[in-house]
């Protein structure tokens, strides 16, 4: 059975980045691909751009409401699998990449029998500056996801493929059978944290996540969310920690992880990284995540 990759991307007021993204998608070669674009009620002309200049076979699903990145991805994954996709490539649209990206990821995935695989990712506006070469969950910061190589100049120090414990779904190729055994994204995260949660569940189920430097991608980091210090990013990235800890930690491990993350937030306040008001808001958002978890499974 030949491979068929469903590219799943979620748009929300993404018009400023779509042209370059669609140009990259149209140039893909070496493997059959279909783009599934899920729009979360954009107020700009994202949908028009998708519908008037799509790659061959593009499927556009326009939501009337913003259901979040996690649920948007779920819509795209379901559609791709229903259409017979053997693999799903979850991918941001604030990215650019070369024509061999999908084929290279697929070849490396088959070579090492990985369930999931991610490329080397650079900051788009600073050539050769690494954004992510795979990652891990840092228990010293309350199981916060951390990137290998973040903000380092690439001098070849991450040119060896390796198994990793975490990675963002900015660009992640996933076998269809992973979804069959693990399930889909937890929509309660809305945005941020859903990928960490999914990867964690997949690893616990026995699948492995591979990082390969043979595939590369440029990421326009946070260009559509106002930057990492925007209120939107601060809220959803912080609440994700509360939800993740409550969902995946039990007993003493939960108590310790909660205390450690609170201490991490306090350290940011003491060292001046966060102003007093921002510290208080982070605490509130962390508690919000705990409350979301208390409401049970979606």
C-alpha cells in the first residue's frame, strides 16, 4: 500500500502567512499529499485565499466559530483518515519549507520504524538560528516542554538523528495507527499543550518519537499569536501546565509537580523576568488549567 499523507493545518486570521505556506505545499514532491485546511472563523480573507489558490486536492473546512487549534486539528485528522491517509502531517501555516520535506520525513520514519517524526526547525527571520530540534519534558519546571537547541546558532551540533521525549506539532508526521490506539487531541487545551499531551500519551502507549536533521523547516514563531509575551500566549501556555499536571500526575508526583511549577513562576517574579501583575496572572491561569482538568474528560 503506497503512502498517502494528509497535511492538516489550522488557520485563524492567517492571511499574511498563507501565500508562502501554500507555495511550499504546492511544491511538495515524492509522495502523495492532500492539504486539509481548517479555518477557525477568520475575520480576514484566509478562507478566500485557501479556496482561490489551493494546492491540488485541497480540502477547506470553514468553521463558524473558533473551536481552537486542538479541535481544528482533530477535524482535519478525522477528514484525512476518512479519505484513506496512511499518515498525517500536522503543520503550522506560519512556516516555509522545501519540496522534499514530506518525502524525507516519511523515508526516515520508515527507516527507523518511528510512530512520529519531526524535522529540524529554524527561526524564519534569523537564518541558522534553531527553534527546535526535538525536545523533552522538564520536570524541574513542572513538566514544561523544552526544546533542544533553542536559540542556538546551528553549527552542526544537532545533525544526528535521535529519539526524543517531546516536540511541538508545528511540523510532525504521524502514522495513522497512532491515532487508532492513542486517540486524538484533547480539545480542552484549545491551543498550546495539546501537542505535549498527545505525544506523552503516544509514548506511554509504546510509540516512539524521532527527530531527524535531514528535514528542515523555517517557522515564523508566534507571528499569529502576538508573541510569547502576549496575553493570549501567556494565558493558554500557563493554563496548559495546570491541565497537564492534573491529567498525567498522581499522588506525590502531582503535589511535587504543582509545587515545582509554582516555584518556577515565583523565580521569574524574583529575578525580574515577570512583573508582579504578570506573576499574579500566571498563577490565575495555572489555577484555571487545574479547574479545567477537574471538569473531567471532554
